[in-house]
């Protein structure tokens, strides 16, 4: 959009010596915002899929010795906890294997 404004200014409003400057600044602005937007989008963590669950905290809704159920972000998941936890204990997601979360007890 900035390049369109720069071209219109160069053609109809600005003196010819400033026209090329306005077009150049419009191009630089467009390239900079595109590059910054691309960098920002690539630096963010995944927010969907299994990768988004790793590292999140949850709560065991029933005993996990070693299999059971946990609630993570309001959703119930089948879980496996090799160390074992009781119902109501806090857990942290270590990894995802298919539709099963592998969790560890949360250390207080």
C-alpha cells in the first residue's frame, strides 16, 4: 500500500526531484515490513498440534500408574506416567506419542 501512495504522490503532488525519493522510501518501507512480518511469524512457537502440548502443565483426573487420564488446557487426554501420580496431582507433558501424553509429576 505504501508503494501505491508513494507513486501517486510522485506523479501528482511532489516536485519531480522528490518523486523518486518518495518511491524509494515506499519500496524500502514495504520490504522492511514484509521482512519483519516474515521473521516474526517464523520465530513463534507452534500453537496447534502435538508440539504445542509439550511443556504444558496439567492435572491428573485419575491415578496414572502408569496409564490414566489427565486434563491439559481443559481437555482430557489419555496419559502415561512412568513415575506414577495420584488423582489431582499436577503433571507436566514431556512428549506426545500418538494420542497419548507422556507426563511427569510436577515438582513443587
